[in-house]
C-alpha cells in the first residue's frame, strides 16, 4: 500500500542555518504530495503542496519539489528562524483513494537562537 | 469561515467508559475525514464521509468505534468500552469532494486511565 518515509528527528539547527528534511514515498499512480506543520499546542497546518512531477511547492520560505524519478519530496529552507521550531509531516493523497491522506511519522525541528 | 472545530478539546475517561467526539467541518465542505494520532507518530486515517455516506473505514477502526454524519454536516465519533490503547489525539479534517487539500481541526485529545 501507499506509504511515506521521512527522516527521523529531532533535527537541531542554529538560527539562519539551511534546512533539509528528507521525504520519500511509495504509491501507485500520481499522488499529490504535501508538507504539513504542527506548532507546539496547535493543529496541523498545510505548509505547501505539489500535485504533479517537477512541480515546486513553496510557502513562508519553505520549498519542496515533486521528484517522480526518485519518489521524493524533500523540504528545504535557506535560513531557519526560531519560530520554525515545530514538527513537520510529509504526506500524500490520491484521488482513487478518496484523497485520504497518508502521513509520515513526522520530524521535529528545534531552532536555537 | 471559522475553520474546522472539534469538541471537546480534551477528554479524560476511565477504561470501559464510552466517549463521543464531535467535529464541525467548514460549512461548504462535503467531505469529512477522521484520523488518529498517537504520540510521536503521524496521523493515521480512520474513516471518511461524503455528505452523509460513510465511504471508507480503515482496519484500524475496530467494532468499538462508530462514526456518523447524519445530516451531512457535523460528524460524531464514538468509542465504546474504551481501552488504554485508545489514548490518542483524534483529528477531523474536511474538504470539497474531488479536491486534494484537507483542512484540519485542532483535535480532541483522549486519555484513558
């Protein structure tokens, strides 16, 4: 069945460092790919998405590119801030699956001032 | 538009008791999804509705769990004879049919003592 694998955390970075969180997926067909963020004490928020191969999703300085050939959707940010400290979830959904979302286990990011 | 709301936000119960959670989706959204998130994991799909019809149930949803959406608006998730393993965050999300983006509520955190 469909699945998402993302790098284990926690990831600890200093402010203004470069961030990469790796994500790979297994799915039939052409799923939509997502990154969600969960700040402490808050619900899941959609950060960005991409719906077809080579699409780049971007939001708040974060980017991820849908790579069909490597089945990957790595999250990047050029310069992290303390306020980016949160748990990040990679996810996919397919229309033939009713768009139910399959999530990775999450990667916790700590950014130090 | 007030977003997806869930009630209660927290529930503490004793093993063997029944609990019921409510989800109010975004008003024009005809699809409603339930997920369960345990500590340190990503959300896992439980079930979803299109209008009042329950279209899919995960194998995670044992026969102690039942979900309804009687008028195609709000939904309830009931857990009968709760067990300690039911302790988790229960998330609700909504979307328009045919769209891949879901909007999540804040969740109901269940603790079974």
